[in-house]
C-alpha cells in the first residue's frame, strides 16, 4: 500500500519536530511534577505512597484510552484525533492547576492520561502513513531524539518553576505547552489518512480487529519484548523522586543529574539508529541494542553490590548505556508491529501502546514503591526486565524462518505481513 505524501506540504524536518513535540507532552505530564511531590503532598495531606498514585492513575487512564486513539484515527483521520486530544489535555491541566485536594487532582490527572496518548500513538501511525522502510526508521529515530529531550528537561523545568512559583504553576506550564502544540498542529499538520482508507468504528469490527491482532503470536512477542525492555528504564523514571532525593541525597533542582545522562544515551541511540538505517539491518541493530541493555544492567547490579549508597556519576552511567540500547531497539520493534497491519496501523499502535502502558502503570503503582527504598533492589528489578525483553526477542528470532520475506506480499486487512 503506497504511503501518502504530506511532506509535499510539510518538510520532513518540520514534521519530525512536530511529531516529536506531540510525543513530548506525555512525558512532560509525568516528569515536570517530580520536584513538586513534597510540596503537593504537604499541601494536600498526601504521603509518598499516595503521591505515587498521581503517576499510576495517569498511566492507567493513558493505557485504557490508548486502545481508542488508534482506531478512532483509523476511522475519522489522524488530525482530528490529535486536535481533540490536545484540547482535552489543556482543559485537564487547568483542572490540575486549580485542584485543592488529592481526589480532585487524581481525577484531572486521569483526564490528562485519557488525552495524552494521541501524540505518541497516532504519531506512530502517521509516520507509517508517510514513509516506508529505511525512511520510516530515520523519521522514527528523529522523532525519538526530540521525544528523548522531554524526560531530561521536564524535571529541570519543574524545579525552576517551583523555585519561583506555587506548584500549580507547573500545570499552567503544561496548559501553555498544549495550546502551543494545538496551534502548530492546526497550522502545519496535514491529514495523512485519506477518507478512502478509513475504517468503520463499529464496536463489533473494532473488537474483531483487536482480537485478531492480540492473539497473533508474533505481535505478542514483539510487544512483550519492547514492553519489558523499556520497563527496565521506566522503573527508574517512576522511582526518580525516591532515587534522586532519597537514595542519592540530591535536591529538588538536581534531577538533571539523573535524567540528562539517561536521556543523553537515548538521544545518542536514536541518532545512531537513524544514521544506521539502510546500512545495518534492523535485526542486527536490535541485537546490538539488546547487548547494550545487558551491559548496562550487569554494570548497574555490580555497582550497587559494591557500594552501600549510590552516588553520582557512577549510579547513573549504567542507565545511560541501557537507554542507548533501548533507543536502538525501539524503532525496529515499533515499525515491525506497524508493518504487520497496514490497514489497521492505528489499532496496532494502540494495542502495542496499551501493553506497554499497562506495564508502566504496574511499575509505577506497585513495583516502584516496593523497590525504590534500596539501590540494589532497583538495579535487580531493572535487570530482570531487561532480561525478559531479550528473551522475547530471541524467541521472535527463533521463529524468523516462518516469516514471509520483505516485499513478497501485500497485506490486506487483518492479514499481517511477517517481516522485520
């Protein structure tokens, strides 16, 4: 199925920045409030465990709504869904800024989660609407580089804002960011999913499509590999307040010591992935990425076994290595999933995101509070996730002989291509 050509209207570089910005407001929603956890908890009468629920509630809502964003964009177009999501996110952020008790804050955090997924989920489908093959990998990598800036700068921005204003100003910042993106999308983003390719939103068809995708063993292997691989890093992201301020003894304005090396590794990995497209096969690049994840996990466990209290910079360097590997793996696994269902890219992207986000909610709400009291516990938990991601990848590679070679079939709806 030939891609559409919106790049005649929007240059690829501008499209990369626009899609990267859309993917950023999800991480911004999580990471900008980390420095304010203590202030919010003190004002709203919430302890550390209760404040952790502001993350898990957001992620659970994000995960539940992620199964809707993609099919909705398959039915009415990518642009309308993105504009609607941005508008709802801006209103939800206003509600968070005005909240004066924890239940109200949690309610509007859930509303943020319901709308925040449009940028990442629909954006992935949009990339495959536009480009194929190596070009799609390059654009996906460029978007990942821009997206990778968000977790690094978000807590720094949150700390700066907290230094001169009430914690509610952080949510007003999110309102402004969403409105800026809404303006940019309205002016520059074309529709990439034409009416003749759109699908019905009939519940029966939607459930049939989801079931067909979900029970596909190859989708399960690829989605599980990506989910567990990223969870190795997300365990630390969700535990950032405890890790940075509790275990390493840094201040609320020093989250950059944790996030900058980690995101620097991710951006370097995304850059390497883009430069390698067409030069190194996707399978080989993913293998290199998993090796880096393994090296980072082993180094992290070894360091925490040797020292009683983690400290910078050694405590964060293994995560930089792991994030580099994750960034190499991510575009390969994501594009492989999207290529399986050309007619249901939105649905495939939604279901992949749902599996990852549901795990993220479990990590943030359950595993992070259990493991974040000791550096070694975090390191071991992260290593287990990295190992699981690699195991599912090796399982997928073991089944590679059954895959149809690239270019030998033109997949119809619910007839997945099997190519990497």
